[in-house]
């Protein structure tokens, strides 16, 4: 087994895990809302997961929240929904 001598490589698994979590949340939100969230973006802010985008109704915004919360690894206290209802 090869070991990296670069001390900066120690964060790689964590970054990869966060990237996978963001991808999973985005996939779930898109599936659950049937594409009703325009400009959907899932990002992180510190230790929070933040959902951005726009929609025409509060129902779709709420669906996005529930889809994210149903994604394994998402903690309710660390989720912020910034989807704007037009």
C-alpha cells in the first residue's frame, strides 16, 4: 500500500465525502421536486449544507427541504434552505 508523503493529502477523503454528500442531496432534491427548483445549487457554508435556487411555490421549497433531510448524512440542524419563492 502506498502512502502519501504530502501532508496536504490528509483532507482528501473529507473533501470527497462532502462532495458526495452534496451530489446526493442535489440528486434527491431534483428527483423529489421534479425539476421545479430553477438554478438549484447545493453548497456548504462552514459545516452547514445550503440549498439555493428559485421556485414558484412554497410547496416545492418544502419538498426540497424534506428531500435533503431524507438524504443519509444530512443533519437537520446543519441544513439551510435559501430557495427563493417568486
